[in-house]
C-alpha cells in the first residue's frame, strides 16, 4: 500500500484525539430518506441519523449541539420505515466510541418511530469501514456493550443488529450491488488517495516552501491537486452508486474552502499553514533538512461547494438534496492547544514516515505556539466545513 494512504487514518478522528483529553464537537443531523419504487425494491421510507465529527470540543458543548437539533430530528421522523432490513455504512469510521454513537442514534430513532406506528422493527445491518491500519480490535471490543444496550431498550420489539467491519480504502467498491440504504462519511473525503503526481520537475520539488496547495504554491500545483480530487471523488461516487439501492441516500461532510477560485491568494486552512511554518522553523533551527521539507506534501484537498456540485452532476448518479457550508472560528484561549492535538492525531503517521518519529512531540509544541501567536494577533484559526446530502438518481 502506498505509504501516503496511511493518511486515511484521518477518516474520522478517533481514539487518538480522545486519548489527549480533547473536546469533541458533534453536529447531529437527521436525514429523511424517501425510497422510490423499482423492480427490486418497493420501500416507502428510511430514516437515518448520523453524527458529523470534525474536531474536539467539550462534552458539554456536544450535548448542547445535540439538543439544539433534537426538535428538527423528531419533526423529521414522522414516517415509519417499511424495509425489512436496513443497511447502513459508515465510511472512515475510526475506532472511538463515537463511531458506535452514529449507529446507536440511527437505530434508536428508527425504533422509536416504528413503535409509535405499531409496526415491526426492521433488522439492522451496519458496516464500519476504514483502512486496515485502523484499530478494529478496539472498535469491536465496544460492540457487545453497544448491542446489549440496544437490546435492553428494544428487546420487547425483537430488535436485531449485526455489525461488520470492512477494512479497505473507500476509493473503490466495498459492498455488493444495491445492498445499502444509507451511507455516511465524515471528516474523511478531504484526504486524497495519494499525493498528486507531477509535483517534481526533473526530480526537483515544484512546491517548495509549502506542504499542500497554498497561496504561495505555483498554479500548476493547485491544478494537480484539483485533478487528483476529481479522480478520487469520481471513483468514490461511482462506487457508492453501485452499492446503494435506487433512492438510497448518502451524507458527506468534509473540510472545504469558501473561495471557488483554487488560485486565489488566500489561505483558508490556517491549521495546516501553521504546521508548514512550524516545519520551516525546524529548518531554521537545523533540526530538519530543508530538502526534506521541500519534498513533503500532504494528500489533502479542501473543495468548494461549486466543485462538489460540479463533480456530482458530472458523475451523474446522484442528485443533491441539500448542501451547507459552515465556518468554525475558534477564537478562545485554549483553541491552539486543542487544534494542535487534533492535527497531530490526524497527521502523525505521515509525519513519522517522512521525518521520523523523534520530531513529532517538539514539532507540535511549536505548532501550538504558532497557532497561539496567530490567536494573539487576532488572525483566523478556524476552518470551513461542507456537508452535502445526496440521493441516488432513478435515471441511472
């Protein structure tokens, strides 16, 4: 496996973040899926609830966010699910407890409405996907408690839940044709399958001074990153289209950017800009060779809403039900430390592979300080998040 693909450990920030006593933000969204008739399926309704987990916040804030959307959740869940088996896939699941929180709330919402409608509960098939490097042992050690909890709540209704792991990259087919009803992926799709090709000119790095596509990168670098995003996202959409039933839904959340111009000379992701600066501080201190940093690039691309929309319509299998863009501006005293720990959890593997693990701790101490200096100067340390809800079209 290409070593840069180890970066898909960032497909859903998991246990590492929590081990550092980070806070957790969970944005709760309930998605109403109306299924259309086909020759194979005649399903009137599927209700799906998922959590979008990006960066650490406090448990108090998590509860507040969940409660703030509970009315929307309940008002959206007025229909009952008619499917005998509801199949759900979480792509980029990671290994923390919040992975199973996604599933738990899906099942709880469906069961509650089915009981209100005095209908038999469906059976649930849940697929948890991440790379083989993900800690599936830790994840599945949580499954018995998770299942027992659901049975205690719904055993009188004869609830059945099956959970399976799928250790493979989601840039390709994972499931049988027309086998899924709902797919979610959060904090994952901004990671590319690989560092784009073409970042060397006769062996010489062309993105010197940068570690991803940034305002000071040559225009050709932004173009290469965009082309890699197009290729990867098209593969993702095409694969999911084959796996979803007609009318099946998919909700994706990822880091994005506000500008539609990939060559616009602004930096919309200061978290990684601070990491770039930290690495070159190490160069100035002769802790890392400049050539080593010049040859280092993250497989990261933050698309705009227009780029996502264009790719969805170009691939042709899905229609966009809704799309939203949020900006999270962290301007409080502890934000630099929290953000740096989150960044470390997402990037440590690739940094260790390229530079060696001996620099990691001191690098992220410097990273925290750089972020703190930005905060004191009143500079932005936030990020843009894009969420899109898709429906598999009946026309393909």
